[in-house]
C-alpha cells in the first residue's frame, strides 16, 4: 500500500503534509528548551511519538516531551500529549487538544516507545523514570488512556544518548546507551509485563548509539560511533559479533 505523509513535528509545532503549521499546531511543549531552540526544533531523541486512536482512523495522539534544567542539567519533568483530527482544515488536519499533561515526574529525556497490544487494537506506551529502574506503562484503548502502570525493570539510567525499542513481533524489548550498555527483556503484549532481563557489557567508548532488530526478530544490532554489533536474541549474552567498522570516510557537502 502507498504511504502518505499526514503530519510531523519538530517538538515546537506540528506541521501538515504541505509543510505549513497545522491548524492550532503551534505552541507545542512550552518551556525553557522550546523557547531557546525555536529556530532549530528540539533535539531530544525519541521525544515525539504518534499513535493512532484505536477504533478511529481519523484521529491521532502525539505524545511529546521537552526539557528543563532545574539541576543545571536538562531533565524532562512532564509527559504530554496532543490530539490531531485529520478531518479538519480540508483534510490537512487540526489540533483539537494540546499539551495535556499525562505524567508529572522526572523522566529520561525522550526514549518514548510503544508497541501494539496482543489484541491487535490497543497500544502500550513506555516512559522511563530518570535515575531509576521504574518504567511507566500506559494502555491506549478506544476508551482513553489507562495508567500509569509502574514496574521496576532493574536498569537505572541517566540522560546518555541511546535508544529503547520493541522487536517487530513485540515480544522483546531492548535498551542501549554507551554508559550502561545493553539490556534486553521478554515482553508480554497482553499484560504489559517485562521479564527475564539480560545484560551485556559492550565495553565501547562511544558517546552515543542506537539499537535495531532484524525484521524476523532473531537478531539485534547495536551501533556505536565506530562499530556495529550483532546479537542473537536467543543467546544475547554470548553472541556479540562485530559486523561493521567505520572506515573514517566523510561525504562532502
């Protein structure tokens, strides 16, 4: 099926498919970072996440975060959401609810991720508490947003540049940053419960990196500044293999 752009956001405003500010789409994420990065947009990884309304093909949730600096470091203090209705403005869309506070807490910058519930309709949304092992889970249904449900997943993280995500099948959850390395869990899409944490010390000096699963969910890839590592999810602690090394080439621009 063809894929069409509906809308996007830089964390400061929501734009429609014509690259214009969507109807009522300005003024997203009010706060210190938004004010000071207005010309470039926010630079928080995984801080915007769109989820379609279960049972309504015309509406979308945009979950989003900004950052403040109450302790001389950037911290996310709220998880917010806005609602886009694509029937408005001649099908270019409009924002009908904006900057609604879903959660007040000190959170890891960004790292918002989601996976579909096993019923094929609802969604699980995840956000991690800063300097804590606690993860917040929200269940998004046709009847609204339920939660937060809280679980200690036993990995304490700070704001290092990394990534967390689910496998395409939704049964595995990976979390990587170069300071605390790699953790992988099993995930139950019915209950939303994480289990069977496995930790891997990668011993890489990178300042940031990311993770990705293969399409069949068998392999997990971790990218650092110079290396790409492959892991077999069935033996995650013993299968690290270097599959690529950066050769130093830079494209001119």
